[in-house]
């Protein structure tokens, strides 16, 4: 099964998941590492990358 690169980028590029409430946020990885991005729902700053299926 061939994977379409455009679809992979749209779904997984710069997507992170809040470790507290599991909401998805699209942000620059450098901002995530520096702690400048906070969750819209719970205002936490702990994120993990989105897992690819």
C-alpha cells in the first residue's frame, strides 16, 4: 500500500497531543520544546508527538 506524502504531512506534520486532556494542537516543534505553547482546553504546556497508525 503506497503512502501519499501530502496526506502524511497534512495529518502528522507539526501535530502534538496534550498529555493531560489529549487534545490536538498544531504548532512549531521548537516552540513546543521551549514551552511557549499551551493547550487551549487545560492551559498545560506538556505535549507529545502524535502517534502514526
